[in-house]
C-alpha cells in the first residue's frame, strides 16, 4: 500500500505524527484533544538528554566526538580518534565524553544469517500440542518430541508462540501475547513428570490428575496451574539447595531477583501491582525489601522455576533452531511494568487504527514505552527482552515489527479510532536487535503484516531482518517474494485452510464477531482465490486437497524460511485466535491430534514432503555478510 510523504513531515517535538494515512489511503489528521492527551502522557525529556543517552554506532563510523577513551566490555581501554576502526569490538562499552560516562553500543548493523542456509519448519502453538503424558497443556517435553519428529521429516526450525511468563495466580492469562514479562518464561510449560523423575520425587497422584486434564475439550490453564504449581512446590521443597542453582541466580543478577519478588508479591497481594499498598509500588523501596526478607523461600521458589525453565528449554531445543515469538507489549499491572513503571506511559495503551480486517481498530491492553525514556534508560528494557527471548533458540520473530518505528497510542478513555502514531528511535532499536542477533547466532523475522509505512521494509532488509509473507495476503506470484523472508500460508489470527474451505471459519466469524454475512463471504472468497485457482477446485474437493494445493503454491516462494502451521498439518478447522471474538475460547484450543500420533498423520507427511522438496530443489540463499 502506498503512503504519502506528508506522513514523515508532520511529527512534532513529542514524536506524535499529526497526519497519517489510513487503510483506504486517505489522509487523517489527529485531533487537538488527542494530541494534548498524548503530549501529557509523553512528558518532556530533560534538556541534556542528548548528552547522556547511549551512542549507537557501527565499526567504521565517525562518532563525532573527537579523540575519546572507550572502556570496552572485555576490560580493555581503547582510544578512538573520532572514527571507530573497522575491527572495533561489537558490544556494550562506556565512552568518556566531557567528564561524563555514556554507553557506546557498537552493532554490526545486520542480523546474523547462517551462510547458505534454507529451511522449512512448523509453526507451533506449544500449549495446544498435547501428548498422552501432558498435564492438560503442551509442555517442554512435548516440544522436544516435536523437535525430534520435525528433524526426522527434514525440517530445519520450529516457530513457537511466546513462552513468556504470566502472573503465577488464577485466573491465568490465556493470551500468549499479553505476558507479565518479556524477560522470563511461563513455568506452566514445565515437564513436571520429567523433573520429578530426575530428582526422585513422587508426584504420582498429582500426575494422574494432571493427565486427566487432557480429556477436557479445551485447555483449562487455571486447572493446569493449580495442579502443576502444587507438584512443583513439592519438588522444590526437597531439592533446591544446590550449588548450580545458586551460581545461576548470581549470573542472572537483579533482573531475576526483582521478577521473583514480583511473583511472590502477586501470590500474596494479587497480580496487579497498581492495586497493592502504595508502599509496595517501589521495587527498591523499604517495604519491598522487608517483604523479600520475610518471604525469602517464596521468592526463591519463583527463581527456581525460571532455572528449571532454562534447563528444560535448553534440553528440548538442543542445537535445533527454535524461532521464539516476541510480543509487542506487556500487562500494565505485571512484573515488567512494576520494575520499569517510569518507562511506560500512563493513561494510554497500544493498538492499531481501523483497517480492512478490523474496521473498529484494535486496543491491545499494553502500555507503550515512552520513546525519550527508552533512550534515557539506555535501552536496557529493550535489550533484556530481545536477549531473553532469543536465548536457547537460535531465532526470534518480532510481533508487529512496525512498532520499532511507530506505535498507535490510544488514550484509555478513548477508542482505537481516536489515537495517533508516536515515533520511536528505530535506527537504534534495529542496530540493537542486530547486535543481539549476532551474539545469540539467532535469525530474526519481522512480522510486517498489515499497514506498513514507506521505508520500513527497506530498513528491515538493510538490517537482514527477514520479511514475513503470507499467501493469504499477497496477490502476486510467490515466486516474486523476497528471498530474505519467512513465507507462510496463514497465521494464528487467520483461518486454517480446512476452516476456510469448509466454511466453518466463516460461520464462526459471522456468529462471534458481529461482521455481516456479505463481509465474511467476500473475505472468504478473496482468501480462497489466493491459495488456489478455479481449476484446482470443485464442489467435491476435499479440505486436504485444498491444503495440498495451497502449500504447493507456497513452495514456489524463494524465501529462506518456509513455514507450515501444525493446524494445517492436522486439518484443524478452528484457528487458534479469532480477533474481536471475546466470548470465544481463543488460545485454548488443543490440536485435534496428539503429539504422539503426528508420525501417522497423512497431511503432515504430505506437507513435509512438499516443503522438503522445495528446499532441496531451490538454490540456498548465499549471505555475503556472514562467513
């Protein structure tokens, strides 16, 4: 979709874009009232922000500082005469300028890509991937089984839903895209039987009750967590006094201590820190410190859960590429918002303006970071989120990657239609992603679907952030798609092929979203036309045959990554999430086929054969930037 040049020329001193172009390619002007409310939420940066904010640069770049001393991460001091040398070490350093210390972030400028690598893989909703030994929800042992099965079929990666933690209370948050933190993981995914066996702890009765939850038609996270947390506390009580656990805690530092403290507070006072006694609002205050002292064992328990998550995730993934998903935001009452409450804007949330798929716009419930505060903080919150999500995986998918450039801010009292775009320091953020990508040797995919302003996709391509292309969204031949991309037919927010073809998804949309029958029918007709031609279809064409046609079409894409959803592999007819359907069991639908039985699934084998042949037949992407 084209965008007009006035968009980039109407950004005020607060970063608010007063003129923007909507999904109908019409210019819109932000009202004075919305502008005033957003300016109040953003506030004024200090006058000397540019004197202490981080310097983000690349080797060979002129810093414009003259001759300066740089204290490097490795402990060495290097003198820089204006320009960084071509071999200057990448990383987070300290530069001394006019008697001040400033962070110097040196980035390669491009994300890591393995040389001559092309692969296909499954997109997995891990919670949905239950086995007979699961406790009502897919877990990290099931991820290991998926990894081994995928490898046996020739797959090269798995794309997994966000595994980030939610509050350790009930009711549990169902959406993986509204976590309490983007730095730590959800212990509901722990393989409790495996852990109990490893540590010789008997959880037999709890195990029986947990496995019985597999008989439920949907995933009941509350029931799962009640049983799992009881078993985990039992295991913890007899096996947490270990030297390796103490060493790991020290390595994690204050970030882990603060998160574990928030969890302990949430168990006692509720999952929204804004409802706690005001003395507990300060993570470093005396009240929080006293609570930590008298609740030492509880705080330790939540740190131990994260240690076990790290151990089991490493064991489940081995050296296989797991592309982990990074949500755009966090719960306003959650752990990250508590620790970094000065970073987040008050009285606003992020969302999206009206478009073809959501005529009313969207409001996602997460508070946005204030751009100037992000810089003033040294980008620490962003760095920790990127680094933690990449760990033990080798891949990162950035949800709504356009948010690195601008976010749609919505005042709490308003509707998504009454919002505005606020700009972010995208160049710095992309260079940080590139640096963390190299450190973790992780490929990065940017979810660039929907309304994308000019310059975003070229900037992502310049940083070797892989684009995201969907057969459902593209009118052109997949053979013309960019090689540096991940290609897929659908996503968790869109119909499965079987649901689309049979009309079951259409019926659910009509019933649950309030959309008109004409709108839904037109949408279905458009999507069917993009995955198959008229000669491929007839009234008696099966859903499996349409799925095959769609993936043969997808296989023509030269994309370095080809992705197939497990929902399509098992012919599921209900998508994981139907936006706008608040009464639906979103994020709670198990796969209709158990993980144990995937090896005998005919459609899965067929899709694997199609995509394996495409990867083998097409020349691998040669990447000149990585050796």
